[in-house]
């Protein structure tokens, strides 16, 4: 019965993703003109964890809200801007809770790896080919191959900057990962509802990673993680992290 239920929910997720991929193709890309930027804003509630200072080796985690505004110029090879409010944490570059960073090509934290860390032109625009492209890059990371494939696709989509054609292909590719299921009417951190697409990872005690999409446009509007067990003070299926993602054209950067 469990396998029948999983197969049914996986089939529903595949239908949602492939429908969203079709809708995405019809979506007009947001393209910045000269002097403009495509801004992707992420409002995130992530966990800030630290060791309890009583010698017990216990870990204490508290939710911490952050804002990340990434400004991509009309020429992606030009200077990008990152505005980041770290909330209750210190920034890694200046030690301040609010940082504004500029870097050519979006290399804010590393000269080798950029913010998006992928050339969108390299992503096949066919769903099956996009899945093979992702799967072919697997190098043994994560708890399982399927988890790694899901996470790497989510990492690309969460940027909020992926053009329609490769975004559609990546949504289709997600439908081909075993164990992917869908949950309707899930709200992102800003209260906007969509369909949560995710999978439970058996090798992480059932932890669930999700992206939240607008099924009418194929746009990724947030992410969510749910605890798979009672750990670090979390209970089963409790939200560990939640974000909201929104992209828009602006005429200036900080």
C-alpha cells in the first residue's frame, strides 16, 4: 500500500512539474536593459546553530531571518551587486550584519565559483537531456545520488535568475528523480502559496527538501526543509527552513 501511495504521489508531482515546464516556456523572461538590473530577492528564515556551552556536546538552533538581494546587470560578465542582511549573524566579509558586495560575474565570495555557478547556456532545453546533464555531473556527494541531483537542480533554480527555457527543462528534470512528490497550497515565507516539490531522503532520517513553485508560471517562489525526525529540538515534519524568492527589474543597485 505504501508503494502504491508513493507511486501515485510521484505521478502527481511529475504531472505538476511537466505542466509547469510547459507554462514556463510561455513566460516572458525578465531581461534588464542598459543600466538596469535583474534583482532576485530572497527572504530566508534559516537556522543558526551552535554548540551549547555546557560541555554536553548538544547543538542549539534558532531561526534567523536574512535578506539577500542579488543584482545581475544586463551584461552578466559585468559587475554584480549583493546586498545581504545577515539578521542576527555577522557577515563573512566585513563582520557586519549588513554587507554590500560588488564582484564581476557574481564572484562575491570566491574567485572560482560565482553566485549562480553555472552557465545557463550549458543547460539542455529538453527535460530528459537536462536530467542526463545533471546526473552526469554526479561525483559521489550528498547522502544519495537522487538527493544530490535534486539539490543541485534546486541550487540553480533558487537563484531566481534562470531564463525560461532552461528553467522549464530543469523542472521537467526534477520529475525524473525517483521519490519526488508534491504538496499543494504551501505558503512561502512571505505568505504566497504554491506547490511544494520535494523528496524525503531515507539516508537523512527522512529529511525533506522542497522547492515551492507557482504552477501557473513555473517560477520558483521559495524553498522549504522539513525535519524527518526529532533532532536538535525539532519535531517530525517541523519546518527547519523557509524562504521566499521574487525577481524583478530595477533601474539601480546599492
